């Protein structure tokens, strides 16, 4: 399977692709929800509010998986599995990282969006927010632009063509 090269992974993790975080319900069944995420050298940061189901689940059980998948032009799949740490006000200033998330997804690197980022950040400050940092214990990064399928799949497809 073609792993993503380090320079491609670095570029991929800068993009505002929406991720899907998987948490665990009390009965052990997975629960998934789309989230904004921010890659930093110390882990993947996600913001939420105390009343969201997935946040309550992470506070109870810190095991999580974050899946980030994208189409063209940077087709790929990145997944981080690990444990999260919750960061709460006032012990931790959640706002600088929350602002980085808003700049990534609302600002999108365009100065014309600065006012929208400010409004978004002001609204976040009215909510009961916290941050989670997912420290990857397992990382899978696949560059789908060069993925040809598993060997068994290719062998089956070739055999099917030969049988015609």
C-alpha cells in the first residue's frame, strides 16, 4: 500500500479537510461525527463543547480515532488512533488553538475572511468550550493518487480479464 511520503503528508495536514472522529459509547459501540482538526507536532487538536455527545464520550473514555479523507487534487486517507487529553478553561488557555482552527476552516488563508474569523471566534467564546489533543499511537497515511489496490484485488481483476 503506497504510504504517503513525508512531504505530501505535511502538505495534506495543512488542508482544511473535514475529519471524522470516532469515539466510544458506554456499550462500546463506535460513534462518529465530522470535526475540524488542527495538526501540530504534539498531536491533533479538536475543539468541542461540553454538551456534545462525542465530547462527553471522550471525557468518559479517551480512546479515539480520527479519519481524514479527501478527493482531488490531493486524494488521500490519513487516520490517527490514540488517546485524547482534555484541556479546560481556566487551567489551559483554549483560545489560541481555537482561533487557529477558525483561521484554518473559516479564514482559509484569505485575508478577506478576517471579519468572518473574528465573528466565529467571538461566537465560540459564548459556548462552553474545551479542547482535546489526540496523540497518535497509530498513524495510517495512504496516497490514493498512486494506490493500485491490494495484490489480491489486482490478481482477481487480471484473472477476470483473462477469462473474457
